[in-house]
């Protein structure tokens, strides 16, 4: 199959071409509408991927021109966000389908396959998969001759799986397939509820619960049949191996994109600087608008959805025909800073959370395992303390559920787990006065229900006290609630102190936790360092030459963007007047010198934890 890609964003075009080439397509690239027309005129293509916003000749005009000249190849439009008019005009101009930027690469591949096979295969009157039968004409569904009473969306969902019985559907792809014509599509989590309900109805009729199986990190599909064959085998789909090859190619292209996107950010920063000085010319403004537009489409496709939104806001600012005032300049600087930080993040991974259950109560464990499938938790079991200690370093569980009744010495293990998340790396547990570490959350469940036990669990560091009499779904809901609480790691800490020895001590203490640190001896460079590094917490020495910490704190509190930044002071002598003064000008906490590692880290973690709850910041482990 031969595909023509007409796209002026070279980074996105190369990534799409690479992904399609990995799937055995032959891909040509045109960087503008006129080049696309020339290639389409001389080469035979099965499909054209056509961006709407193009230089020289826009995508809709090119589409209309191709149809007017009698070209019948399939045309798939790549449209910008929230441009419903473009979609309608594009389809009226002769396009066969459209995908909205930013798009998911796997979804784009699926759309291409669907278009290429359109009209080539007639669907059977009744869809079957093993003992399951679905009649599209009568909307009757049965499993082993037992009728299933499905909602409209459940029927549509099952029909989608049966018509594409080898395909893996992500939640976003399901939303697009089943809700694309509706005004307000649901959140992706709604799909999880529909899948769960459909599984339960199939199970009640005798099917295995994993009749619709979860392919973790990818989505859902029908489970392969071992002894039966589906009558719906006409349409070849991308297999799991090809899917893995595609994902690997996308990951590589994402890294290539990150390596090259700096030139685009540089254009935006240059435009912002000249705008602030009042010397931004029309040409640079147009170039900045184009670069922001390209980033809007490409960032989301490469795994930076928030970055795509930020770029869209930047594009809107440069696109405005009105002059940009100082407040908008300030907002533009903020957007660029946030965009830069967004690009430093690792890709969002759709991975299962791992729950370690420590219990030898077989009945309870089996019930929890079954329910965990509904909540998409991966469960590992340890029946005793020795096994648990041996597997925790390699498993690295996200949360532990500990049975106090059936496991000997469970309280001792609870205390150790709550104090020793460092055991994941094999380091010894800390003793009193040593540096604290980030913890593995531990929930306990028991048949006991007295106040003294609850106090003992709380003292040991347990995160929840659950009754075994609770239904398994309620126990696991408590687990999920703990998992959803944001945890701190790789936060950004800026320290300003004119004493290099103090900076060395702090650096050695904080970097062991994985926190990103920026130290500064000369406060004259404070503002440039602050805006460039963009910290999550600021540590200031009170007494410094030229500019002291109290003055720096006042500067921060006077700025609309930075005024809520948490600030911790280092004080040589905690005299009442000094403490009163620093808190009066906006300090959040203070610590006496000389610095004690455990006190410093505890204060930092507590402050980050509190500000995180207020602002909604999440630092992923």
C-alpha cells in the first residue's frame, strides 16, 4: 500500500512516516499543498493523509482540486483542535474521514487500515465469537443460547469488538468510535464502567470473566479462542508483534522530537523577548504563530497533552491582531516556562498498579484477586513474611495489603515496611535520628475491631484499618484511594546560601531522595535562576551579603506568579524577633543551623506534601 503524507510539520511528518513504514506501507512526504498536488498527479496512491493548514495550497483546497480532477484515492484529513467547520467543509470537499490533532499514532494507524479495507469485505449477517452470537439486524445477543440484556452502549461496544476481533482498542479509540457523533463525549473512565458491566453479564451467562481481556498499557480486545473459530475472519488486523514494533518506533520518534524541538521553543522565546521590548516585527510574529501551531498538533501526539494545550494558548496570543499588553507578556513568559518544564517530563505510561497481598487466607485472597480484575489492579501474593521480604525488592509494589490475622509477626513487618521503602534498593533500614525515606503505603485488614488495635496500627504507620467482613470491592476501593493520592519525587528545590559548605551538605542530603536541586551562592543572580529553574520549593539563608534572604522573600511574594512558592529559611540563631520577621514577610517554615539531615528532609517533604494538596501538583515516582 502506498500513502502520500502532506504535512508541513517536518518532525511530525517524519514520525508518522516512520510508524507507517514499520507497518509495511510505502510513504511519500510533501511539505506543502502544491508539492502534494504534484506528487498526487504523477504517482498512484492508495490513500492521502492531508493536513488542512498548509503553505502555498491549503488541505481543503487540495482535496477539492483532486476530486474535481477525478482522483478517487482515499483522503484522510488531519484537522486542528475544535475546528468543526473545517471538518464539515473537508468532508464536503471529498475527504473520506478525518483525525483530530493531536492524534494517537495507534488510532491513526487503525483509521488508515479501516479506510483501506472499506468496501472490500461484506460483513456477515450474524457476528459470532465462540459461543457468543450477535445479530445486528435484530439487536439480539446471546451466549450459549442464553439471551443477554445489554444497554445500547454495551451492544455497540460488543459489536465493535466482534467486527474487529483481533484489534486492541484503547479507551480513547473506543470513545472516538462510539461517541464521535455526539456533542459531549464521555470521559475515558466511563469506558471502564461499560467494560466491567459487559464482562459481568457475559460471566453470568457462562463466559469467562476475561472474555474481553485487558492488554495492559494498550486497551481491550476479545480473548483469542482456543478450540473454536470466529466467522468474522475476513479482515486482517495488526497483530501484537506489529503493535509492539509500532510502539517501539513511536517511542524512538518521541525522543527524536524532544531532541529537535528546542529550535521551535527558541523561536517562541525570541518572539517573547522582542515583544516585551516592543520591537516584535510582523515576520517574527508570523513565524512564532506557525511554530506554536505546529507544536499544538505535534506535542499531544508525542505524549505531551498538556504541552499541546500550552502551545495552543501561545498560538492564540500571537494570532491576536490586537497589541499585546504587559499582563499578556507576563502570561506568555509563564506559558513558555510551563511548556519547557512539560518537555522535561517522562512519557505518560498506562501501567497497572501493583498490589502485594500478604496473607495465607486462601478464600479471602481468591476473592480479592477476582475483584482486582474489575479494578485493573495487578496482584501478587505472599503467604508469609519471609516470602514478602524476598520479593519486595524485585516487585517494587505500589501498595501493600497486610493480613494481621493469618500472618505471623505482621505488626513487625508493618513497622518495617512503613520505615523502609529504601529496602527496594537494598539499603539498610534507618534508625532513629537517621534520614527518613519515602514510604510504601501499607493497608491492613483484620477481623479485629477494637480501639487499641487501631492505635497500634496508626503508630506503626498503617494507612488504613480495614475489616475482613467488608466486600472485596470496598477493600480494593480503599487501596485505589491510596494509589490515587499523589506522591512526591523529583521535585525541584532551589537553595540560596553564600556558604558553599552549607550548599554541599544540602546537596548531599537531598539528591539521595531523587530531588532535583539548584544551588546559588550569589544572590545577585537570583531572579534569572529562579525563572529559568522554576522550583517547587525555595530555601533561603537569612544573612547574605548585598541582598539578604528576607529581601529575596519579599521579591518573590511581590510577584503574581511566584507569590505562592513555598519558602523555607535557614537561620543561624532562632531568635524571636528574627522568626517573627521572616514569618511576617511570608516564610512558610524555618530551620536552625547547623543543619540536621533528618530535620531538613522532613521539613521539605512535609512542605511539598502540603503545597501539593493545595495546588494539585503531582510528582510521579
